C-alpha cells in the first residue's frame, strides 16, 4: 500500500509509493515507443482497433489473458487480468462498452482523420495511451493515476535512493493548480540554486505548468545528468517571477538524518517513508539512545509520505501498545495495524510538522498525538487520509487507485482536514534564509527543556 501523492524532479522511481521531486520520483529516462509513421489516412481504423483490444487487456502481450471478449453484440467485457504486487494474477472488473459507445468512438476517429490539421502524422499509440489515462482521470481523484510502461518502471526503481534531477520535493498546490516546491534536499542543485520551500513552479523551460498532473510536471523537470532545466518561479513577496537555471545531476537522498544537539537533545529528521527508511530510522534511534539522550525532536516537516508498511514499522519503535492506524475500504472492511509497545519511547518528544507533512507522516504524527507521548509543534498538516494501491497490468503498465481511507487510533479521519499541532508555530522564512535560524526547531528545543524541567 502507498500513501503519498508527491513527485520528484529526478529519475528516481520506487516501490510503488512515492512521487517527490528531488529528483522526481516516478520517472526514469528511457526510450519512448512510438508507432511507425503512416501516410495520411492510414491511421483510419487503427485507433478503434487499438481501443477495442486495449480496453479488454490494456496492451496485450504474448501471454496476456483476457476474459469475456466478444467483438459483437454489446461488447461486454467482464474482466481483464492484472498482476498484483506479489506477482499473482487477479481479475479487475471493467466497464461496459456498448454499441453506442463504439459508434461514437468510430465517429470521433473519422472526424479526426478527415479534418484534424497537424503537420505531423497522428500517433495512434499516444491516442490509445491517452484513452487509458482519460478513463482514470474521469474518476475525479487526483491520487488515482494511469502509468505508462516507462512511468511504471521508473516508479519501481524509486526505492533505490539514487536520483538524477535537481534535489527538491514537489507537490501540487491546490489553490493555484501549479506544482510547488515542498522540500529541499541538502547539498543538491536545488539548494545551490536558491530554491525555497513553497516556491510555485510557474513554467519549466518556458512551458506553463498550470493544470498539469504532478507526474507531468516532474517529467518536465527531470532529465539527463548534466543538462540544464530552466524554472520560472513565483515566490511570495517578490515583485516579479524568478528565472532560475539548474543543472541536473546525481542525487543520493538519505531518508533519515540525525544528530545530538546541545543539552542532550536528540534530533531525527525523516524526509519520506520508503523501504530503506525503516533501517535508517532504526540506526538513528540506536545512536540517539546510545548517546543517553534526554529528549527527542522528530522532524516530519515537508515529509510527503510513502509506504504504509514503512511508517507502521517505524511507529512500532516508539509507540505504546495498541492501535497504530486502521483502514476501511469501500465495503467497510477494516484492517488494523497494531503495536506491542515493547519499544515505547521513554523520553520527552516534540514532533515538528507543517502544511507539507502528508499521508504516512500524518499517520505517525496522528498516533503520537492520540497517545499523548509527544507534543506536535508547527502548523496544520496537509490532510491526506486515503491510501492508494498500485495494480500492475500484464503489459507493463499500471494503475494507482485509491482503495481505502485511514483513521488515527482514536478514529479521526484527517482527510482534507489535517492534524492540528498542540503548539502553533509559523515558520519564519526570513530568519531562516537570511540568518540561518530555524525558529520552529528552536521552539522545539525550548519545549523539550520545559518538559525536562517539569
């Protein structure tokens, strides 16, 4: 199960969970397969043929199996075979394509073939891919996505932790419809170029990003190592757009960083939750505990989320015995994830959150708040309380679909609401960028000292 909806600006692709921009996550540079060029009017009939076979089996390959296919009567397709994450095959219910729908598709094809003006020949493969993507887009769910074969392969590589991009997280800004920078990785091209959190990505290489899917924005930002990407940035407080050139390069992005601060306070930052995060967090906790830390600051700011299993495993290292989170699908079936409490944290803890803390990070923050074992400090979190599952198809493409909602241990649904911090503390960007002072971190240190004094 995956929880995030963010993307990267690199070629990093992972286990089917994230989408960030530090290089952006789902997408790797690989050749795009295109149909052979045809003379005018040779595409007639090909799109409809591709559509019929595609709807049935989303790209048939030699061993692909499909069920209930009849190219007559009402064209009712009962199911298509889909490969699940564990490699088994299962059937996915499909819609009904009737004679009227087919007739309309054929009419549209005829009109395009007869009247559409374009210097280049029509790419039938792209039209068919667009049809598949349109079916998923029609759900009206920004978290449900159709992945082409290339995009899916990129996504599967995401857990490797190595990217080729600029080194910044990107999410969608719901207010403007543009992408925005939701986090910067240290010592990367993005940091060196002066990008800041909450910068709005207005254009990439002169092309407007408004209204595009996150994966599309990311695909524009990512690219070959050593190439330059030009970003047009809107930054609040600036009189005009910022024009920034950034060289793409290899970015190795650890998901957990840690250190001992003054006065015996341990600090752990988690930037995302993926397969490698659990071991990294385990190491960080061992070092912090081995240093006889008197308190812990857990930094989840701008953490876009990730894998459900990863955040549950991490929660089991600090939570008391009881429920961590539970999910409910559309049938009301409930799945619970619990903790035995054997590793419950015994020192004061402050958790830093902000408006870009989403999904898996909200699961951890929500459980900590519900059990009262830590104090949340910062601003209200993003509010993503739903879970996605990636369903690979037998032709190498895949669907990411919202399959359930999740709830905190006390039964709170935080979707489109977020989690309110116990202590509200707005981030002082001027102080941070001008003087290097993280006012939220300083407030967290003060709060730990108060706890220790009590």
